[in-house]
C-alpha cells in the first residue's frame, strides 16, 4: 500500500532510486529531498523547540508578469520551466511568499549542491573573526595531510577565491573522469568493481598542480571547497557539522536540523553536501543582506562581509571559467557578485539551487530545483531575470 502510494505520487517506485541515478530525472525530484536515505550524513543540530511559522500564500508572486527575451511570462510559468521544487521570498526581513511543488513542505530538506560552498565561506569568516584562521596562511598550516598535493604551496585565500592551480576537470557528465572519481570518494556514486575505495581527503591529497601558479584566473574546481571544510575543522578543532550547528544554525535561529553528506571517514562534503529547508536557507540570505548581523548580533566580521560582497579580482573573473554566463561578475570568499547597481550577490548549485540577495531592494530569494541537466546557462539567465522581477515587486 505504501509502495503503491509512493508510485502514484512520484511516478516510479522508491526502490528504483539508486546511487547510479539519483541525480537524474525523474528520480531526482524525490532524491534531492531525501539525500539522507541514499548517502551517509552528519546532523547539523538546530535549537530544539523553535516553531516554523505557517506557509505564506504565493498567489501574488506567481501571478506577477515580467519580460524575458522580448516575451511576457508569469512567475508561475517560469517556476515550472526552471523545475522549481520550492522558493521562499523575503522582503525587508519578512517572508512574503512560499511556493512549493507537489509533496514539498516547510519541513522538506533539499540538497544545496554547490551553494554549500558559500555557507562554508561564511563559516570561514567567523573563524577569521575569532583570530583562529588566517586567509593568507598556507593551507597546510591547517591540513598538513595535503603537503604533497597541489594544495601544498597554496594559501587559504587561493582556495576561498577559486584561484588554485589544479589538474582537475569539472565534467559532471563524464562517468569515468576526475569528477566521477571525486563523487565516488564522497559516496555520491556507486563503487566501481576492482577500483579501490577512497576518502575525500585521500582524493584531495592525490590532486596535482596545473601548469600555472596559484593566484591566477578564477578556475572553478569543487575540491577547493572541500579543502576549505578541512581548513575549518583544523582551525576550529570541531567537526564541520558541529561547527555549523553551534556557529550558524543555532545563533541564527534556523528552525530545522540540517545535514551534510560524509564519506567513509566521516569527512563532510562541504563543497556540495549540505541539505536544509528552503526557509532556513532564506534566513541565511537575510543575515547576508544585513551584512553578517542577526537580531542585532554580529555573526560574521564586517570586513569579511565587505570583502565577500564587493571584493574579488575583476581581471581574475574576466579571464576565468565562468565569465561566459556572468561577464561582469566577481567572486570572493565563496560568493558570486552580480556587480549590478543594487549590489546583488548569490550562491548557486548544480540542478538549479540558488540563494540570491539584493541588499538595495531588501530582497532575499531561496530557490530549490530539480533541473534535469547539472548546468544550463539559458536557465541561469532566466533565473536572473526572475530574481530581478521579484526584487522589483512591491
């Protein structure tokens, strides 16, 4: 009975969702919300007893129209086209709209994929404020196990800004390449017969330096952000999940426990394994909008926030790997800058995960999706137009 009900809701059987297909449609619609049933995770504890407020009707939001590529469209149609699972909009600190796809609730956790990297950037900033982390220090000061790797002569700053020199191909669709091996180390893909099991830190220690020096153009490589997670653990002396709980989830008053995927050794996938509710992600965005402050308390140092929201090297970005879809952007401390008049910044993950913050227009948008393809530049541009339209709504 339960199995047939599941099949009626989702169009497939629960036992058809496997490590080999969980990121593919149609299975991803369910799997992105239930990662903890597929992959080992560590709990990120929220403060017990906090109650989530009722859902806010999204009728006004989804009826809103805007123009994209010379064509008028509604927000509702755009949410469907971008395979939206959930979206929460905040204006001036208040939740003004919640949209959920079928079978999604206020308690549903969803994987952030690479938007997780931006959360790691905030945690690193807290340690800088504590005097426990120096961005200009060698990575090996905090993670000596990486001395013989490409990161052996890199600075934490290079890792933060994706400016390490690495021999690594971020090809999400190659089943046998570097990225597939990286996923297997994080237990995100099934084992291959005859191939030894690896841990995340073992994989990172095997990476070799590229032809250039560290500090060159922006070069997007997810392993940088797992290195940052290990740096955070080395500097704080705490497990990544525990540090996130005590320094972010609980002080910020996030309502639901989060979790992060872990490997065989219990190492957190800080570069892409965070799972949380859409409202709690929006609350993190609101803290960013306020410059690192929540309820009058500063959680992230002011200088770190300034650097994150307006620092970064424009030439490194222009000569880097993402300038094709964000020509005027910048990147600093694991956050992307739109470099538009309203000072918008964002976190992004594959398959359509977003946290968009527009300080001037006091808008925060958290969006979870199940896009069939990991990356789609056309959908990125459509999402940007959607966020701009929502930001300008009164």
